[in-house]
C-alpha cells in the first residue's frame, strides 16, 4: 500500500520480538476461515490496533497485514494463509506504521528500520521474516531516508528513492535484496514533482504512481509498461492508494470525493463503478479477484480488514 504525500517518513525501530500468540488473542473476530461473497464482505478487526497496509502474494494464497498500536504506535506485521486466515508469521517492532506490506512469492516479508540514536548517516537496515521464522538482518547499512515504501515485484523490492538534493527529487527504483546498501537500479526518471502513492504488479512489468506540482494542483496517474508511459488525469479531486486490476485494464484508487475504491478505465479514462459502498482507505485485488481492503479511519482510531470477491466486477 502506498505512502502519504510526505517525501520521507523514516521507520524508527528500537527493538523487535517475535510474537507467538495465536490470532484469537489479537483479533476480535477469531481466526476462522473467511468466505466473502460478491455482495457480502467479510471483515475483522484487531483489538487496539489500526490496519495500515496490506499486500497479496502472487498466487493469492498469503496476505501480509501491517498494523500499529493505537496506544503507542508500535508496528506489527502478520502474514496469514488464505482463506483459512491462519497465522504464518507474526512480528512486533517498535516501528511507526508501515507504508506497505511487501511479501515475496514464498510468504517472507521485508521492512526497513532506522536507529534513531545513531550518529551515522547510514543506520537504516533491511530485515526479512521467513514464514514461521525469526527476523534476520539482510546486507549492509543503507543511507537514512533513502527509500519510502516497499513493494515486492519481479523478484525484487521496489521503492520510491529519495534524493534530498538540492533540488529534492525522487524516482522508483529496484533494490538488490541481498545487498540493499548497493546502488539501486532506477526504474523511472528522476522528478521534482510530488507524489502520494505508487504500486507495481507482481511481475514488476507494470508500474503505477501519481504525481503533481504542489498542493491543490491537478493530479496525474501514470502507468508505465513496456517502455510506454500513459498519463491519465482523474476527474474531480483525484485520489490515492493506486493499484491495477489483475487484467491491467483498470486502475483502482480511493476517490477523494467518496473515499471509496473506484474503478477507472485506462482506455477511456472514465470513472466506472465503485467496488464497494464501504469507505476503504486503499486495497489490493489478488490474482483470483479477491479484494482485501482496510476501512477508512481517523487518527488514533481502529478500523477493519475486509475481504470482498470482486472478480465479476473487473
């Protein structure tokens, strides 16, 4: 899931511990298998937590969920098997709410942490959690504030790379998972335009992001595939939390006017139907047509993780 309009939001980590408690202790609805239909979403909440981000694995058999504690902002990353919603991995960290929940094709999740007490310019480290394992640090130290958000695509991690300049600029880049300290491979040109969210499909062949010149300025949605760049200006006030439909023919985003996930046809540039009457703060559709979305919420409020079969709508 994409990050907010801020150029950089570092994840501050003081320590980590693997949590072995069952989901029933953390979720208000238990860990039973979910059976959402086309018109009947299945939702669950996490007691005392806010759902911040989620991501499907390529086969749609795992879903990674990032949450944060309402009391102290401490972050937590869980991986569930779908559809039984059995906990595969569960890690607790003193980390601000994550921008994304990157999960690879084997159910491992990744995240960056930064040492707030370090005097070094490069104290950020990449962590990996294999299913049922414990967190392990990967590679060397990374420059603090170098990346915003993480997505797993094309067998690699993709992030928005930030250059403080002057001038300040950013680009989408591919990170070497084994050596995150190495120079990344740029996937897009550097730009000084602002952005609020980005996404990549599991193959890494499709990149999507939004950009704009400043607050209140018109927003563009950009789709890059096979060297071809398509720019679509959404109607109204635009939106955020952008992803693509599994067939890559539609762009899905949270429309500003309604706070609902809306379909935008890439060929016509026209807004189509809403995927649900629920106000979702972003969501992602699996390869099998299952929408996982987190409901809209205010600061310090709990929300729900909902699943809805939208295969027939796309």
